[in-house]
C-alpha cells in the first residue's frame, strides 16, 4: 500500500464521513421534528431526486474516476484535459433534460405523496437541490479522478456543517421544504466551482471516445439500476399499499442501516482511481493483493458494526428518532444483517469498474432489480414494513453474490474467505454480548455499557483468532515503517493490541 494511496484513502474517508455523519444527524433531527407521516413524504421526495440525479449522471462520475488517472498514468495529459472538458458539457446537458422530467413527475404522478404539504414550494426546492447536487458531484468526482483528495476533504468539511445546520433549522421553521434546503446548502460550495472545468477544451479522439462512450453507457445502466436496487425503491410500494407512515418508519430503518452501508465507499474512495491506475500499468499482481487486503480490512470494520447495531437497535432507534419510531426496529435489524454481507461487495464493484467489466454489473444489478420488483408486489402488500425490509435485503445480497462469483471464477480474484469467516465469528460474539446487555438493562443507559463491552469482546476475539496475520502478515511492519521514527514504538504497541 503506497503512502499516496494510504493518504488519499484517509482524506477520502474523512471527507465522505463528514458529509455522511452530517446527513445522519440531520435526518435524525428531521425525523423527530416531522414525525413518521411527514417524514414519509420527505423520504419520497428524496428518493425521487436521488433516482433523477443518478440518471442525470450518465456514468460521468465513474468515467472521471477511471479514465483520468488511467490517462495520466500513461502520460496522455492532453487527452485527459480534453475528456474533462467534454464530459463537463455533456453532463450539464443531461442535467437540464432530466431536471425537466423530474419536475414534470413531481407535478403530476408524484404529487399524491405530497398531500398535506405545499407542493409548489416542495417541488421548487427539490428542483434546486437536484441542480446543485449534479453540479457539485461533477466537480467532486473530477477532483477524485485527479486524486486531489485534500481539496475534497476541505470542501466536504464545510458542506457537512452547512448541511446539518440548515436541515435542522429548516425543518424546525419550514417543515419539509426547510429540511430539503439542507441538501442544497451541502452542495453550494462544490457546485460554485464546477464552471472552471468549462475552460478545458472538449477534445476527445475517436478511439478514446468509443471506449469512453461504451464504458459510460454500461456504468450509467449499472448506476441507474443499482440506485433502484440499493436505494429506497420500496417506498413506492409502501406508499401505494400501506401509506406514508410506513414510508417514514422504513426511512428511519434505512437511515440506521445506511450509517453502516456508507462506510465502505467512504473508506475506499481512493480505491477505484488506484485500481484504474494499476490496470493502466498492467500491475495485475498488485491489484489482486490490494483487492484481498482491502476486502479484509473493510470486513474488519463493517461486519461488527452492522451486527452490533442490529443487536442494540431496540434501544438505539427510539433514542435517535423518538418513541414513535419503535416499530422500525425489526426492519432495521433485517437491513443491518443484509448490509453486513452486501457492503463487502464494494471492493468487487470497484475492481469490475476498473477493468471495464460493466456488462457483468448490468446483469447482476438487473437481476437485483427484478427481485426488488417481484418481492415488492409479493411481500409488501402482505407484510408491509417487514416485507419491504426483506425485499431490499434479499435483492442486495443477491447482487453481491453474483459479482463475487464472477471475479472469483472469471478473473481469478479470490476474496479472503478464511479471514471473512474468522471476522464473522468475532462479530457474532460481540453482537451477542451487546444484545444480552441491552435486553437485561434496557433504556438508553444500556448503550453506555453494551457498546464498550462489545468492542472489548471483538478485539479479544480478533487477537485470539490471529486475524491480523491472516489479512497480511507484513501489514503491521509496513504501517510502523511509514510512521515518523520517534512515534514507531507507540504505533507498534497500539497495533499489537
């Protein structure tokens, strides 16, 4: 693991974590201020804008992360500059077209979910958010492609503060439109800088253009279908069959699950550019080692987090969102267990993107979407909220299993199954301890005891199972060597723990 990759990973995580944490805190505050029914309307609008933003991306975000570092690594800087100029202009055009369709949908078929609000105001704010989101993302993904993660971190820190403060104040004063305004505030800073990319002349050679278009179309299809599979598509079925209150409860359950699900992309924000760079240099052996190590390290964090949150959900959810959301606990537990599995597919996803295997991603996500729709009609009308949770969980796990099978059988990139099994045992042990303490004590005070106890049990289990040596026997020594010389003894002692 190179120093630049480790630094970019840390900066990418810090920037993404700041925004994600702000979103989580903001959503918790909004849930308390709005209550389940109005939160349901809010969640419906958020889902509509999210899907529209994914469609409007037309795969440009992934193109920037794959082709910019690849072209730079091959010394084709002029082509990289021309590609940036071309993708910027095309992305803005797509944003305009999709934005018109979004407003039309919310003014027509989607307006039924906005009853009890001021539809005109909500739709206007949603449209402004959509535009600011697309412009902000266009600039941030350009920075990621250039591997300028320091600037990403600075922009994200300011955006996070603006987001949580505006969401809380806006929901308190203006309800749903005010809460949506927090998303606008989060994107204002990066969106204001995107126009500097228009200075780059849009020049792309025919050979590169064919390659980019083919990759972008595949990535676009994967992004759109994936947003329906891994997004909150179940809110459409819940709103139709059960009502907005169920949508609000589902939104609360998903918010807790996404608190864990968002970690892998944040921790691995530098991985796709790194994979693309190595693929451009033909360093297949390094890609394999990086794939196995990062998958194991992500599992070391995400599996215990998901299972631990599921164990304390009966206390955690009412404490975060209020007693009105207690019925969301079983759904949250199901979603968190599914997330413990599906989140491990992020490294596989980036590996497939970096090698241009978008066709397989289209197939896997299309299968997941088919399952989502079929189970939406079969489970949600009968089981309501729990049917939505099972529908989402089954579809997401299926997608990850298909993609993992492909990289194992077709690309010979075998995940570290032995490490994953040991980590699962350790995570189950800490989750059991957390659950027992939560059940015995009850109330928010149980979290003060259950969370530290779970962490201690997990660390002891990792040490007993020698998980670190399974991940990479030389990893600890390399980390120690990269620390400042006067800090190496302390770093070594901490890692040994």
